[in-house]
């Protein structure tokens, strides 16, 4: 079972739109990025032309940045976001496996 990346996600009182298209890829590629959380306009950008597993991991990563921004005053550093995103990704995948 694949994890479906939604079109939007609620984080606190905000609705973040999730954008993933050719235009977004051009912007992200120019910055050498695969994802970006834009808090000022409540948009999460995810690179479209990328392996599905990487897209899910990027979605979790950028969502964690938004959670950190909304609930935690943007205190987590990049390494911590990476660790939590990778851990969550593994746990969510495990929960989806039929024999778990
Ligand atoms: Zn990050």
C-alpha cells in the first residue's frame, strides 16, 4: 500500500497546500532542493519527478518543518527534522504492511 500525499494538510489553525508539479520542480531544482515549506503562504512544495518513497519522506520532512513552525517556534534544527522524518517514515511504512 502506498502512502497518499494529500492536496492539503491542516497544521494547527492553518491549512497548508501541497504543490507538486512541473513548475514546482523547476523552482526546487534551481535551488538544489527536493522540497520546501513556505510558511508565509502556507505552501509545501514537493518535487514531482522523484521516487515515490523519496516523495513521502520529503512530505514528512516538510510537514515536520511546518509543525515545528506552528507549535514549537521553529526550534528544531535540520538534523533533528531529518531524524524524526526518517523514523516516522519507517514506522508508518511498517504499520501499512499486511503482516504487521
Ligand atoms: Zn529541512
